[in-house]
C-alpha cells in the first residue's frame, strides 16, 4: 500500500467512460421526456436532474466519510491503478489482511470508487448542459431568450465541478487533510447553489415562475441568513473532518460544564494534518472540544435566524412554500444535531444532518433567486 503512487492517471480514460455510462440513462430519459419541448424546458429538466444527482453525491460523500472509506483506494483517480476494485483484488486483499480494520478493505474500496463514478457522471451531465447552452446561444442569436439563457452560468458550473474534482483528488492524496475535506464539502455545496440558480432562471424563462417582490429588510435578512448558514456548515465540516462530534456527549452542557476546557489555538489551526498540530504533535482533546462547542454555540445564532426568516417569508405569497420548507428543515437540523450528540453519532442521523444542511442552502438559494427588492 505504501509503495502505491498517489497519482496514477493510467485508468483515467476508463473511469471517464464509466462516468459517462452512469450519466447516459438519466440523460436519455430527459431527452425522451423533453423530445417535443423547447430549449428552456430541456435545460430546466436537465438542470433539475443534475441538481438531484449532485445532492445525492454530497450525501454519498458524507456516507463515504462516515464509513471511513475516504482512503478505500489510496491513489487517484483509480484504485491501485485500476478503473475498479475488481482489478485491484490482490493489493486490496493484502492491505486488508495486514490491517483488517484499516482504511483499505473490499467494502471501503467499492464505496470510494462508486463515489468517484457518481462524481464523474455529474461532471458529464454538466458538460452536456454547457455544450447545449452554447449551441442554444448560437442558434438564438441576440434574442431575448438568448440573453436569459446565458451559457456562462453552465460554463462557470463546469469549471467549478473540475475544481471540485481537484479537491477530491487532494482529499485522497493528502490523506484526509481536514482543511481539504472541509473545502471539498463547501465546493460541493457551491455547485448545488450554481445549479439551483440556473434552475430558477430556466423556470422563469419557461413562465413557470415569476419574481417575488420583497422589501429591502427581508432581502437583507435572506442574505444574512445565507451567509451565517454557510459559515455554520463550514464549522460543521470542520467538526466532521476532525472527528470531533463525540467530544461532547451531553446536551445542553458539554462534559458536564457550560464552559468546558477548550484549546482554540490548536482546534482552529487551519493548515495541519488529521489528528496532528502543524508542529507534528498529537491534537489534544480540549482542541476537539473547542471545535465541537464553537459549532454548537453558532447553532444558537443560526437556528433563530432561520426561524425568523421562515416566519417573515410566510407573509410573501410567492415564497410561502419556501418558508414551510425552511421551517421543516430547521426542525430536522435541530433533531439530527441533538441525535448525533446524545445517540453516539448514528449513521442515519449524521447523513440526515448533512443532507438537511444542503437542503437548507438550496431553499435559501431558491428564495434569493426567486425574489427581488421592490
């Protein structure tokens, strides 16, 4: 395992082909469903499908992390230089025999590679979306439809998904470096935001949705809540990437105290290996406590903000459905966050917590893209 090169590009073409095969069935389904539809309807359907698969990819990425499968294949983009674990049975079996509970096992290798296949399929769909958008621009010329269906949005999304792939490679080659793992999560969420914004624009062009007019204070509250939520998600990613969830196993206090012993300097040292400080010492438990408790304290700010925003949006008829989603998802985040602490980090609660955070960001993006100040 140690002799395996971290980067081995020999299986790259085969992995790209596998990703294209993963993307082909949903792409054919959209093409069939929208065979008689216009350009905007086709773009809307494909963007919605890509958004759905990207959401699945983020949740499956959380599953990969929670099952400790992030290093199930210790090289990138393949698995011991192969396009699938089937071709790497011998080295995987040797690594598993040497360390039965180690990072490389048959199950973990498959989880990691399925995550990579799904990511490649999402990239293939975004590529199709970009190419189709540019073809539509050239055909439409300088018409109003051409201006509204800007190909630069999907182009920016394609560039971003390539950057996200680079973060995925660094996650493996830098051995789950906490800062890279957190940035990988945030990049995936920004990909969701880009796709959601395009979906709203496509639905507006199709006449299915019109802009909701809001007062300036509500618009400001929307932006403030979105920024605070993104910061809270970053803190949650920092907790997860440092495995600090169980540093506090009681609620509302932590380790029986309202202010436990915490080492903020070590805990929030950004650029360091997993479990170590920058100087190479082991990360102490009070640093993990600081990481966990800051995320918990920030929740006392973000959750009331989300509740206030849901109440304010309920007064805007066009955003009432978004308001209900925000309220429901805020309740889900509170329940799953508590479950992670008091129930010893159960898998279902942890996955729902990640999915709920992504869904909250989607709801806020939808509200922002669907509204304008008067």
